[in-house]
């Protein structure tokens, strides 16, 4: 990737997502050394900034907004999109995803990771948290991290694991899990100027022993890592935890001492009032995946109630096997309209609300307080959305245009850490057609091998 630049963006319709949700029409933004230094309406200072800038982007007809955080995905599943439609979660996993993932060869993880990162960048996400749980090759996580590094995306590799009560195809022993976690953290965490990070991810509420939950949580807290776990995704997940431990998912986490401010609960659908209160008290957060939850008929998370309680809720696509895309634009609209119709309240969530969830709350999921807004001092992660299209124009309110009209194909430019990583819908340094063709060949080959 190119070195950081001083970039001036002019003539943009800016969604700052600051605390007042300030919107600037025809505004400018200047960044240098990976940080935003100025945002505002054009004035006499623009001449000086034009002379200083190593690159000037004319954003006329574009909406400038913070890059979104896709806070829960499984990048290897780019090979499985559309492979296993019309199934509930357990049959989907047992009959399709587990056998397919176990049949993937070494280089497939590099290809899938690269395709997944490119897809995220082209669909509005400048950051992704990848819960990677397929370790049939010792360096499969390294291959995903290399894809993150090479594409320029802001990536967190959530090293995910199971040592108990899960498919034998993907289980690992405690020593392998822990030594891998330590090695990856020491090698990659906060590398690339903090762009690459690690986090910790037990697969679900019953796929690990109590000892492993507690040991890995203690390590995460010592290293300042987030701890993400699939939670109450279906009623069966809750029932199985009750059968095994006599506790609902969040109560079980709390009893083990692994529910805290660094704990991220992915899906978190089938929760009762007491569990919501436990989450609030612990300061834990929720990752909402509305499209995937609808695709698998999992249910509807109690997001409006969570937000009313002050629980941080961010957004995600989930893996491409259960979405089947990583289009955060689609997630924005789906999240709003799902909860409107579920509550029969058209005011329950607004366009501004979900943008805050995708950007500001997403930044918190990365452990960053200096990300997710376009204001001086913040990290320069942002996207430009082209609104000069028949399905978007005319625009009255840019937040509404982004959430209700735009889709991933309307993202023109992505900037991460002050570097242009995609412009004119071309990801820098990636031969997309060659990548797609190779992925298509490998995915079909894997499918034939397990048929």
C-alpha cells in the first residue's frame, strides 16, 4: 500500500456523525498522517490546503461519511455463499458449512480472505472483525491477516475455537488453541500502525469447557483484547445451554466471570429481561446481524429495548454463507425496517440511529474512541457514496439517501488510515477479475470433492 498522504476532499455532502449529527453541504475535509485535521464549509483557507495536499479529491455529487465497521463476519465463507440456502442454523452448519470448510485446502483461505476483504471495502466497510474458526491448517489465521494487510482494510482477527461438544472436524486441544492465540497476538496485534488487531472468540455457549472459557478470557483481559462469542442465536442454543448447565446463555457467561465490558455478544436474539439487565450491568455489547438472522430464520433481536437500556449495539453482516453478502449498506436498511415492522412503530429507529450503530458503535467494537466520526483528531477512515444515480436522486437528506436508497455498488471511494484503498470502485493493487475467477474454480472444486 502507498504511504499515508495529505488528502483534501472538496465539494462533499458530509455526514460527520459527530455528537450533533452535523451535516455540511458542499464541505471539505483535510487529512494528513492518517488523521483528520479539518472539516468544514469552504473558505479562504482552501487555497493553502490545496497547495499542501498531495492528493485532491473532487467529491461533487458524493456523500462523505465515516467508514462502517462490519463487526462480525467469517471471511472464509466467501466460498460458501449460496451453497446452502433454505436451512435452519444447525442443519446448515452440520450438513453444509462444516464439511465444506474442512475440505478447504491451504491456499483457499488466502483466496477467500482476499475476496472477503475486497468485498467489504467495496460495500462500505472500512473495518471488519473476522471470527475465524477453521484451523485445519496451522497458519490459516495468518493467511486471513495477510489478506487484511494487503488490501489495506482495518481488520481484527478474532481467533475462534472449540475444544468440546462441537464437530470433530473443527475441534482443537487446549494447548493448540492457547499457543496459537498467544503467537498470533504477539505477532500481529496493533501491527500496521494499529490497523491489524487480534481478539478472542470461543465459538458458542457450549462448544468449550468452562476452563477454556475462563483461561482465554483471562488472557484477553491481560492483553486488552475483545472477547466475542455467538450468543442465543436460536432457541436451540438457549435450550442446549439450559440442558447442559441449567442456565441461559448470558447467565452462564456471568457465572463463569466472562461477562464484562470487553465481551461482545454476536446475534443475542433469544434473551430475556434478566439477561438484558446483566448485559447492561456488565457493560457488554451486542453485535446485531439482521440480514443473516432473517436468512436463517433465527429470530429478531430486541435491539430497540437494548438501546433504551443503554446497551451498545453495533452492526454486522455475519459470514457470507448466511447472508449471503457482506453489504453493510444492505444491513443499514434491513436493520431499520425490520424493527419498524416488528414493533409497528415507524419511529423506533431512524437512519441516523443505524449510521451511528454502524460507525460510532462499530468503532467501540474495535476498542477505538477516535474512530467512527468525521471530526478533527479522528482517524481518517471514510467512504464516498455516489448519489448521482436514478435510485438515489434527488436527495433531500443524505442520511436517508445512504440508508434507504443506496447499496454497496454506490460506494465509490474507501479511505483507511489516511490511505486511498479504493477509488472509482477499484481496490488498489488487486486484480479483481483474476481473483474472482480463481475463487470460482476453487469453490466448485471443493463442492465436487464433498458431493
